C-alpha cells in the first residue's frame, strides 16, 4: 500500500519512502509512542489481501527476530492498522563503503 509523508499507520507516522520492490514497500517512519525512527515494510496494494504474501512477510519478521548481529536490522514486530500489515524493524542511514 503506497503511503505518503504525514500519513499514520497506528503509532507510526510516515516520514519518507525508502524504496520499493516487486513484493515490498519500505518506509522510514517515526514511532510516536517511543519517539524514535524505525523502518516498516508493507505489501504493495496489489498484494495487500494475499494471504500467502502476508504469511511470507510474517515469516520474514520471525526469522529476523531470531538473528542478532550488528550488521542486521532488528525486528521490532508486526503491526496492523486499517487493514494494512506492517513489519517494523530498526532503521539506520545507509552508508557507502569508502573502498
């Protein structure tokens, strides 16, 4: 589901769209409850009601939650608001390797 800056998804306020692929849209959002920036992944509108793709998104969140490494985003959970399922994870500004 395409979201725009200023829209809200539960306690998350959309800041910017980070990117999109065939199966996910990723946004930088502000967690208004904990006052921090996080990222969310949502399914594109064309897949929003696809039970198989929703299950994949949930599995992705579960797998990420089982990992702990400084170079991997941390899973903060799964949220649903207004029929939109979102995978919430840590956000960090990407940097380019100076090599």
